[in-house]
C-alpha cells in the first residue's frame, strides 16, 4: 500500500511540474536545483507538522472550532510560511535562482509541488481504501484540488518576491504581502471544501485564481534575459 501511495501520490506533482517548467522553456532551470527545491519542499511538509500539532492543541484549549475560518487562516499561514522558508533558506543563494525575476515564482511553485507530493502520499496511505478509489482520488481530486492549490498559493508568494526583484522594491514588504494573499486563498479553498464539498465551488475558485497566477507568470517572464 505504501508503494502504491508513493507512486500515485507523485503523479499530480510531476504532471504540474512538467507544465510549469514548460512555461519557462526559453531558459530551462538546472535539473539539480529543481530536484533540490522539490525535495526541500517535501521536507517543509514535515517541518510544519509540529507547529500544526501545537496549534491544534492550542485551539482546543481556547474552544475554537476546527472548522472556524480563523483556524483555516492560521493553518494556511503555517504552510505558506513553511514552503517559503525552505526556498529562502536553501535555494535563494543559488546562482540560477538570482538570475531573473521569474525565478522566485518558479522555485516557489516547485517547492509547493514537493510539499503537495508528500501531503498526497500521506493522505493516500491513510485512506486504507481500495486501489481504484485511491487512484481516482489522487489523479482527479488531488490533481485539480490540493496540488493545484499549493502551486497557486506559492506562485502568488513567488510573484510578489519576483516583483520586488523587477521593481527593486522592499523585499520584506512584498514577501509578507504575498504570503498574506496566499494564506487567504489557501484558507478560502479549505473553507469551501468543508462547507460545499471538494469539487464544484472549490475547483471553480481555483480556476478563477489560476487565471491571475498565470497572468502574473507571464508578466514576470517579460523581464527574462533575451
């Protein structure tokens, strides 16, 4: 079951990875750095767990509901900060990363895909359901749901980080704002999943957000070295 969860859980992340890297086909990123970013993104999913556990214990003591919007916002913030932190700490100083304003967005998305891959594997392994249902859940629901969510949210952070590059703005202000926007998007998606189910409204919401993220991606690509 673990092997099946690993193989099937990686499918959505690898599919989106191919898509996003193809969008930057003019200047392909070093494969070694992409692989490292994917790996540290997966590690960030482990690093954030203790904070999530402590937070869940804390809200129980305060009698705050697990499905309260404040809870969704706090948990989303922890994940967005975690995905950003590993890229900032381990990837930011690489020569390829600092080459173009588009690179923060690319590597934040790759980090998010690593995060989502580990999350998918853990989720599928814990379902204990039959193989056909596991395959359907991963390749359909998680492909257009959780995995896409993580790429869009981290893409937003990367966009504002890259925008600071292109406009020579104050990095901290841009990044904090990007994390805040990503947190709200992440929280709204999770809230919609609980309130309305995992398909219609959450997926429509992600499609709407993806239009802005892809537009932002194209804006940063204009600053690529020709």
